[in-house]
C-alpha cells in the first residue's frame, strides 16, 4: 500500500491522496455503521487496521468492517470502495423501487390526519370532503311512460342520488299537480318524507311518439319553487319497432338528464334534521350522499325560496360533526349540552 501511495504522490502531489484517503474512510465507516445499525448486530463487525492509513496522516488508524470480510479476506482499498459503493447503490435502488410501488410519502396528508374533526370542514382523515350528491325525486304527470327511462339516464351519471320513482307514483296521482302551486306543495312533502333536494316533474303531453316533446320541470324541494324547465323532442323511429321506440325516447331523455345534472351540480346542498333523540340529531343524508365521519356541517333554521334564484337558508344556529351512519343514506351527529337543534333544521356543508 505504501508503494501505491508513493506513486499517487509522484503523479498528483501530496494533497490529492489525502482527500482520497479521507473519502475512502468516510465511505467505509458510513456504509459499515449504517448497515450495522439497520440490518446487523454489533457482533457481526470487527475492528481492523485501516488499509488507507499510509495515504494520509489524517486518516483513522482503525475502522469497522463486517466480520465476513475478515473471514473471506480483508478487501483492499479499491475492493473496499467497490463493496461500499455496491451496497449503497443497492440500498438506493431498493428504496426507489419501493417508492415507485407505493408512491412518495405525503407529509401534508399525514400531518392533517392529526387534526381534530372540526378543522376547516375536513373529515377526520384530514381529507377535503367530496362534493355532496343532490337527492332527486322523479314524478311523472300523465301516462307518458318516460319517468323510468329518465331515472335510468340520471343514474348513469353517478352525480346524484336518484330516488325510486315508484315511491311517489301513488301519491302523485292523488295530488293536484296541474299548477305550479300544487307542484311546489307536493315537492315540499317529498322533501319532508324522503329528504329530496329537488323534485323533477316529467311530462309527455302527446305521448312518447316520434316528433313529440318531452319536458321536465325542476322544483326546489326546500322552498317549493320552480328552478328550470327542459324540453327535448323524440327523434323519428319505425312505428312498428318497440326497441327503436325505446332507444329514441332514451336519446331524448338523455339530453334532459344531462341538463338536470349540470343544474344540480351548481345548487348548494342542504340536508334536513329529521329527528332529535337525546344527544343525537339524525339527518336524511349519509354515505350515499357523500358525507364523511367528522365532516363539519353548518346548521340553519328556516329559509325561503327567492323567485328566480332558489332557496336561501335562514339563521345560522351552530355547527355539527357527522359521528356515524344510519342505513344506506342516513347519519347522526352528537349534540353538546348547550346545543338546541330541532327537527326540520337544515344542515349544509358550505
């Protein structure tokens, strides 16, 4: 080793070998101590004379190496550097491979997991709440047989909770739905009974024949006012082909369904407190709607429908946090002693 050091000095001067020696020592010590702490016990290492000590007076006299190196022959300077480099490269390759599989760590999400449920409208998991899905009730006026195709088209979008129209068919036949006032009153009943946000009245005045119009009136269920009306025309189809008729009606209703989902995506979401029992307040909205455990809800009392705009909530009376779920689309919140929420109060995630 002294001959090698002399040749280095003659070629590169006295300072360069010193730097090389220090680098080799650092690599050897860092690699050995790092691996020893991570994967081996102290008994797996032995202390030996530093093979690079003659290259610099600043080099340590002793270094630690794996016992296997001694038993199979102590590697010399170049071999030691190669082994250390290979082990470091292998460790880096492994860590990068694991990162590609699992993705990089997300400190902001991990840190947010420790936030209390009431923090800035986030869930207990620290994630921002998903957009809540509007609950839509469909009611057919007349016998155009277009409510079921519209029901299927709306469900395809996945952007709303579409209630089974069979739930309202019998009551709609008994209600007076010939004028806006009757439709508004019926929409309010559907909201109380089923927690609907909007009620869509479907009409086929001339039947679902080729060239006939199909219409849908969207009423706000909370305030009982008309929001929008949409109309589409059934495209031509062979009169003797029932499958072609169904496809033509579905095509017309598909365009209406798209307009309805676009409209409700801009409506502020409200849920109603249906019951207060002890320290629990039950809400007609839950998992299916998109609520999460820990999600903070604003509580409002009353409100009114502003013509041409929509429903405006009344006085804000507090906040609640979702504590659990009931059934496929219900939830409950735990009340504090000082809270005095009532059935029919509204909650919002805004």
